[in-house]
C-alpha cells in the first residue's frame, strides 16, 4: 500500500484507507475491520500521509523516508514507546533524523510519527523498497 492512500482523520484515532473522495468529505475504510464510513469535511480534517514531512535544518524530509529509516534501524535502535519521557523520545528521533529542526519539531509531533509507524508496521502497511516509486495501474 502506498502512503498516498492512507489518511489521518481528526477526532478519530489511528489511520484509515482513503476509498474515495467526495466534494463534502471522504469515504474511509478501517484497516482492522474493513468497515467503510463517510467522514464529512464539516466535522473532520484529513491529512494524507504522503503530504506529511519533518522539518530539517535545511529543508524537509518526507514521512515515508522517516519510516524507512525507522524500519532500517529497528534491530540496532528499537522504536521507543510514545509514552517514554520527552528527552528519550527526542534522543531516539535524533538518531533517526539527526538534522531535524529543534525549533519546529516538537515532542508531540514525534510521538505522532512513532504512533503512525507502529500502526502501519503492525499491519504490514509500510511501503517496501520495491514499492518505492512504482505506481500501480
């Protein structure tokens, strides 16, 4: 699955598969149950995973690249719990993205990245290297 098909929905925990956009919201699907529902724009805001990026000292880094680094380092640098102390979370993240912008990236942002990574990893939804830039038709 590609990150462009995955969205975070405000006021709803977890991540969802975007099934189809509508002019007044999105039809989304729960990854665990497969149930679909309509999420109206009046009540929710939507964040496609492919649009998420982390500020660095020079530019930004895509969330997919961050997830890839987290996956590559899992053996030597296991993913930390999002309930760890702020100092531990930021120390872990500095190993993943050494040049992140400390003035723009906050602990809550990193906690969200860790939660999203865990959610996707547990469900085998992280894009693999072979999926990288290939598009399904």
